[in-house]
C-alpha cells in the first residue's frame, strides 16, 4: 500500500510501515502501538478486509474504537470483474468476526 500511495498516487508525506506481521490480526496488534496517539484511524484495503481489520481494532483495543473512521473502501466499478469471487471470499472470511460487525 505504501508503494501504491507513493508511486501511483504521488503521496509525499510521512508514513509508518509495519513489516513483521503475517496475518490481519498481527498487523493490527503490531500497528496500534505506532498510531495510538492519532486523532483518527483509517484502514485502507478491500471493503471486507478493512471491515475485518476495524473489528480487530475493537477487539484488541476497545479504547481506540472511537477513533476508527471509514476509508473510501468501495469505488463504483472498481474490481467489477472480480466482484463475485470477492463477495464469496468476503462471506467466508467475515464469518469469524460476524458477531462483532456493526
């Protein structure tokens, strides 16, 4: 995502890069200490993955849940050819967090 922001979108600001995690749960756990003092937490990813990550923030650090804001997860027409496969995958992956969904 950092490469995309810098190389494709022209982002020139500061950013933190967490490179140790292998799962979404670990990524949230390892990233939160770096950003716990910010005003807003915005997770940029595919819609289902971002939703899952927001649930993980709520589970791991309920005190930071009020700082969560939605990113522009979905843009009309984006990933159109893959939507059916992504929807099926999203249903499967979100089963683990269903009880915590808003």
